């Protein structure tokens, strides 16, 4: 029988010309200057993109030297060279194949060395990583049971990864509820039981911690939904710009088309009425886009963004 690893491997400026006349010199200057500027722009852009790609790859390499990331998040095989951007873990070749079998909507797999990474994807890996994810998803792993090892069979690894990410067998009840909502979103829904979620920014207020503090803006959001991930069908939450910014990074890493842009960050005019209104409009576009996508609507980071927070 062909192993998972085998399945993956087989699947798998010109100088200006001087002129004795002023008119000729001016014409040469204009033409040469325009052409030179165009070439310089192209070369400069290419160089910037190359430097940007190198910086992204360096960030990824820095993550791999962290002790928890030096071993596969599933079987502890050393030197993992694959990663699940969706789940935020580094895995070995064999386990990357099992992750792919979960479906790209559950685990979007990239090669650390062969694929080109986006900044937003590395952001997710920096925020999560093997230690953080395993601490959450293995928090209720049976104390007397040994975790998988590189010697574990393909069948054992398939069962472990499915139980860990699909069934939520080793995590808390609250985390499992989020996972169940995500899984249910991929199954057919009848018209009667069709799921929905709407979230709208309905107001703002300025909060200051002291008289000398300029403070920050809080955005009031009303939520209505029938998703099981939430305790009630209608509730209100408060979020700051930084909360939306963090959510946006996760959404952008998913590479789903037509994601509305974030409003630009500004410090000097952030309390102006026009700035606040622009942010409200942009945030509502993002929330509406999320609510209309069955995949994003049940994505863990979006669900966590909307969960009411205890004081």
C-alpha cells in the first residue's frame, strides 16, 4: 500500500546625447529622461519585490528555529518543511498529506521551501505556531496515552489528525463547539435550517483612560445569528481598530477573492468625524462580506472575533 508520503511526492538610463542646439538638447533630455524613469521604475519595483520576498522567507525561517516548531506538530518528526496556514502548524511531509486530505477549506498546506508565501500567511504562523495550537487542541488529551511518534503508522496518524482537528476529541468543550460550527458549514443545509449571521457597526464612542490620554474609538456591533457557536441569537459587542486589524490579517491569509480593504491607519485625524465614518463604512463592508461567505462565517478567527468577552 502506498504511504501518505509517496502520495504527496507523486501528487505533488540611457545617457543623454548632447546637441549643439537648445531645442535638440531639451528634446533628448525629455525622451531620455522619460525612458530612463520607466526602466528605473521597473527595476526598482522588481528589486523591492525581491527584497520583500526575502524578508518574508527570513521571517518564516526564524519561526522554524523555535523549539516547538522544530518538530512536526502531529508526529514529532524533526525538521518539518510543510505548514498548514489555516491551522497555523508546521508539519512533516507525511502529515502534510493527511492535512491535505481534510480539504483545503480545513487545512491549506504550503511548502516552507518550495512555495511563495504572503506576508499575511506568515503573520498567521507567527500568531499561532505548534506550541499555541497544541496547547489548545491537546488540552484534554488523555494523560496516560502516548502521543504519536514518527514510528506511528499512516492509519494511526490519519485517525489522530482527524480526531484532533475535525472531531475536537482532545480539546475543551468551548473549542469543540467552534470546531463543530466550522465543520457543519461545509454540509448541505435545507432551506428551513439555512444558517445566517449578520454583524453591523451601529455606533461608536471615544474612550480615555485618563484626562491626559487621547484615548481610542470603540465600535459598537450588533450581531444576529443562528450559529451554534454562540450562546444567544442576538447580542452586542465592542471592538477597536486593532481588533479589526488582527481579523483582517487572518482573512487576507485565506486568499479568498473580493475581500474589502481595511481603512487606512491614521494617528493625527483618527477622531475626526470623516475618519470615523469611513472606518464604520469599511468595517461594515468587511463584516457583510464575512457574513455572506459560508466558509468565512464559520472560520475560527471570525467566530472568536464575534464572541462576547467577559469584563
